[in-house]
C-alpha cells in the first residue's frame, strides 16, 4: 500500500517538471517532486574544461547500446534542475513556420496539431520565469510576440560587436542571442551585485555562482522557500508506475531511495524525466492492461526520437580573440534556406570560448594536420566558436527501447544535408565578412561525441495529437489511455525545429499546468 498520498506527483525536476510544479504550487495542493539525482555541488571543478567536457564529470554513468550493437554513454545529467544544470541557456521561441509542415532535403517535418498562437502567451511567461535577456526586432525570423523581453540583451564584447557589424555589412541579420541569465550589467560590465560575472564558462558548465537561469535556481529553490505544500525528494529513482485494475489510472508510484523501496500515490502523476528517460519509465511500467508499455496502445512510445543535427566549430583566426563572454550572437538568415540551397539549413549561434583543455581533448592528429606549429593554448586564444544546429526529422525507427534490461537507442540519419550546407555557409560568410579562418570541428562536447551520445536536445518519443492511433498524448499532453497521467518535457514534440528546445518545454509545461489546475 502507498506510504503517503499527494494531490500531484511530478517525476523529474528539470525545466518541464520544475516549471509545472512552481505554476501549481500556489494552489495549495500537496505536491511531491521526485528527482533521481541530488543537488549538483557548487565547486571550482564546475569551471574546469578538463573535468566537465573531457572527463564528463557530471554525466550519468550509464551504458546504452546503439542499433549496431556498440556501447556508448549518453550525455544525461541526473541532478535537481535536470539537464538545465549544464545547458547553454539559449532560450528561443520556435519559428511560427515550425508549427506547420516544412519540407526539408531529407523529408518532411510534420505540422503540430496546434499552432504558434496556442503557445505564444506561454512563451512570454516562460521568458519571464527564466529571466531571458534579449532584444525584439533584430531576429528576422522571430515570431510575433505580445510581450517584450523581460530583460535587455546581453551586450556584445568588442570582437563580437565587430563580427555583428561585418555580417550586417554583407546583408545578413545577426541578433543578440536570447539568454536565461541572472545578469545585471552596466556599460558591458556586471554590476557589483550581479550574480553572473560574465565569465568565459557560461555554456555547458554548471555555474558555481548560480548565475545561470536553470530550473533549480529559478523554479525549485524559490518554490520550496515559498510553499510548504511542496516536497522535493532527491536520490529518488522511480522504477515503475502501477495502474488500477482498469488500467485507466495510475494508483502507485514505486521509488527506490537510498536502497529502500517506497510507494507513493496521487490524484495526478506528471512524468517529466526528459524525452528519453520518460519513455523508458513508461516502457518499464508495462502490465497486463498495457503490455507494450504504459499508454502505448499506439505503439509510438519511444519512437520518433529527435535531437538536432549539431556541430561545434572553432574558427581559428589570425588575430587573437580576447572575448571573455562570447555567447551573445546568433544568425538565423539560413534557417529556412539560402540563395544557393532551397531547403532549410538551421541556426548559427556563438558558444563559450574554447579552452585549451577542450582542444587538447580532441583527436590530436586531426588538429596537427591543419595547424602543426600552433600549441593548444594559442589555438584557444585565436578561436571564435560557433554552435550549429539543423533540424532532425522524426522517424519511427529513431527510438529508445529495452532489450531485456539493456537500453537501446537506435538512430537513422534523417536530414544530414542541412548541417553540411550550414557549415559551408558559415565558412562562406566569415570569409566574405573579412574574417579568414581555419575551421576545426570539435567532436568532443560534454565528454561525448555529439551525434550519438549528445542527448542534450532530446525530443519526441511520446508525441501529442488528436488521434490516439498515431500519438501517445492528447492536446493537453495527457496520456490517451491513462486518465491521470501527463507528460511535461520535450516528449510531446511532433517536430523539433532548429532552435534550442528548452523555452518551448517551459512554455508547454506552463500550458499543461493550467490544464491540470482547471481539472483540480
């Protein structure tokens, strides 16, 4: 029998689960948040490129298997705040066209069952919650908005400002990258009381100063301080969910915590473990009423996994790049196509400055082939660093599933041409804008190769839709087959676009919270 009953149980404390919980906390309902990890420690090691990127210090120690039978370690992070503890905090809205059907070189990105107008007010609330700094009107593909950014854009340092001017000089439209950041600056410098100090580690590093607007800092900590009706249990791994005899309601949540078995129940259960882990939890919860996995009558659970085609490029230039806080610029001119390519390419954005340990951790012979006389420290000093991402298309064979007790993640290439052409366009525009360079691809990110192990932008696996035969969730992200089960992470995405998914996760979590609140 359950040891304790709550009104709502939220499984996962990342951006989706945390945002939903803080939205519902003022209702006074008893809310239990279950997080399989603990708080990530504030440490000097958080700023170590060797520890964070090369060694993967904070990465989950798990081994999964791909379709070819090879083992790899996924870039998952089990902490309060979820993967947002190590995200880059780039918080962009999907383009309005992303909600419709889009034709790519590799196939068709399907339309969402609801349009951008459904999400627009929640995007504005998500930007306020995650303290997004940006500037309206610069991004030519920014969708219409009903609210300004809550905070001004993070200012460019001189070298990035010059790059922006040079790109505008050749007819492009660079814009300030919207960032979730606890920064108060004046004349490009952080004020004496600013949490963020504009360091060179603002990206995939956990921030020991709590200057990044992650789910722990902006949702979990304030919510627990202000609401005694909310309980957070850490180191609480949810092994499976059980249903009543009808199979239509979850009646117990089974937890392993510090070696002990615990059982909880609630009127409503929200799964927000991340698209991959949420699907695995529902698959582990198969029973007689749900033999293929909980809420998997459609057979779509775990399928249509998407993660963006991504590349980190270091442009090694003749002049040193003395920029400290580099992650302030983005370029969307090629998002839906280019003058020499009819199909969508994707988004270019700056990422944190390369550190020598990161470059040293790459494949040494590859680098020395191009720059045999330049030491790693000089490479880092002369680099300007870009994060490129193109849309990954949903495919039923891109899936997370179990074979026995072993997790399998299968990937089929869906749209590789887009990223290839986006790299070509970046080289082209840098040359044209007067920034000659040698372009080096950094395959190492968060300790893993991006294509298979890089799961930071995980989405799909439980798409939402009106037809229960082709989707797992209804339009409110409630499971078609389980009345009191909701999902509140990127599992519901029918397509992923080419912008970072976190702001859409948060906006949807607020939308789902409103549906639950109305039901309560």
